[in-house]
């Protein structure tokens, strides 16, 4: 694949859209895990629905996994960008 055309506004917009597609599943999955974990922490801290402190430990694990997915997506996008700029794709 040739190097992207960043000289024109259309080329920059197309490349920006291409970069957004790289790793989107990991970013979305990570975001969902982070939001669900945050809600679980708030609900468990209030003691609602019979959730105990064990639920908070699970939620912190979910937070860790969510952020790991987001960081994985960032690394994928960075690697893709470097390869495209080096015309190695």
C-alpha cells in the first residue's frame, strides 16, 4: 500500500478515517468494560442489589482489563501509522 496523501484535505480526512478503523473493536470493548466496571463499583459501594466487596474486586479487574484493551488499540494504531508512513504495508 502506498504512503497516504496528506497534502490535500481529502487525503488527510481519508487517512484519519482509516486510523479510526484500526483497533476499533479493542477500543469499544475496553470502553464498555471500563463503564460497566465503574458502575459496578458505585453500585457495590452503596450495597445495592446485595453486592458485596467481592464485586468491587471483580470490578477493579474489569477496569484493568478495559484499560489494557484501550492501550492495546493505541499500540495497534501507532504501529499501523508507522508502517504506513514507512510504506511498509
